C-alpha cells in the first residue's frame, strides 16, 4: 500500500509540474544535457540555448553526456541537486533516457525533450524536434529527381545504432526515392549496397564512407543522416577521385549549404536548424510556464534544401 501511495504521489507531483511552472520564467533554473557536443550541430544548438537563456535572464546549467546514458543520468541528477526546476534533455537513447525522466518526475522537475526522440512512456511535458521521416522523404524525392529513372545504388551513412532520429531519416529517404520513381516511371530502381556507422561526426563519417566505397565501389549516391557525416563522405570520395557520387545529408550546415550553392556532387540536405530547434524549445517552455497548453509533440517545418531553393536558406554568417 505504501508503494502504491508513493507512486501516486510521484504521479501527482509530475502532473502538477506539467501543468505550468508557477513562477516567472526568469525565476526558473533550467538544466540542459546534450547527447553529445562532438559535432557542429550540437555545439550550435547548445550555444543558441545558452544565448537565449542569457537574453531572457534565465539561470541555466549545461552538461555533455558524451553519448552515454549513465553520464546523462548523472547530469540530470546533478541538475536536480543544483535546484533546477526544468530539465531539457537531448536524449542519448529513446529507452535508455527514460530513467532520467523518472528521476525528474520524482523530484517534481518538468522535462522537455529537444531534437532527438524518446519513448512515449517517458515522463516529459513536450518533445520538440524535426519531422525526420518527412524530412527524409523530401530529400529522397530530390535524389529520385536527380537520377531521373536511372538505377540508384545507395550507400547509407548512419549515426549510431538504436537512434530513432537516424532511423526515421533513412527510412524516409528510401520512401521518398521509391515514391518519386513510382510516380514518374511506374517502377523503382534503388538498391542499398552498403551501410556505415559514422558517429554523427565528420572524421568517423569519412572512415565509414571509405569502408563503404571499398566494399561497394558501384555506389553512385550516399545519403548521410547528418551533414557532418556527409562532409566526411565527400572527403572520402575526393581522396579516390569519385566526384561522380551524389551526396545528400540532413541538418543544414552552412558548409553544406555553400557546397550545394556551388554545384557539384552535394545535392541536397534536409533542413533541421539547431538554432531554430533550441529557440522553439525555449518558446515552448515559456508558453507552458505561462499556463498555456502545449503539444506533447512539436515539429519544426521540414524542408529539403537543394539548388532550387538554396538562396532562401544559405547564410554564410550563421552560427551553424
């Protein structure tokens, strides 16, 4: 009976917390734990988050989980001990991060999920992210349009196993290619020749791409689940003189944008702006804190950026 009552008390505390903050936003203390800072995307996301907290007078603390759920949990426990009233988690793993949200619920701390996905059973107020599957379908359609009925031999460059964001992007990309080919030609001509794991960063992406191209030299298109890995695959292609291979990515790195604008083998990238995501998280927290109803899932607008619309998005002076 005591255990049941304790569980009910935890649930009531979290429900009360999830209703609204109860004090001005500049009286709240927010903790942010990033799944990693090993990559320009994640660094820009944290940078924007910090800048917005400073602008709004919000006390904050940040930490890097270094891709480890145990470190992530320790970060969250430290936030709670430091008196954070709100915790933002950029999850390492959809299941592995659940325990961190449970700890917050027990402490009456509201949780917001940024960018990466977490299991729906986790305790959180709102999850703010790109619509990664739709993003993939749009990039896939651009790939299909580029090849115009020719056989597509894909090298898939993924981030890490178990990552739902990456899974959504690659499956969306495949769906986008197939749907475009079926609509225009009545048949699909796409094959996956190899897959590599690039750890979401350029150096490991380059190594993974080198291995894929050695194993499957017939590859004529590489889709990387983020732009850092796409840029790494470009280095791998250039090293062996393979400028015939079309490369696509996701996120909207300004370097990637610049290369798309120049023309050549960098075809398209799915826009998932880290600054926009961080800003939307802060905006969602403020709405919730003011007592407004917020959606449990908030999507950014998905766009595939290619030569046709690059001028609308490319800013060489942007943070990311």
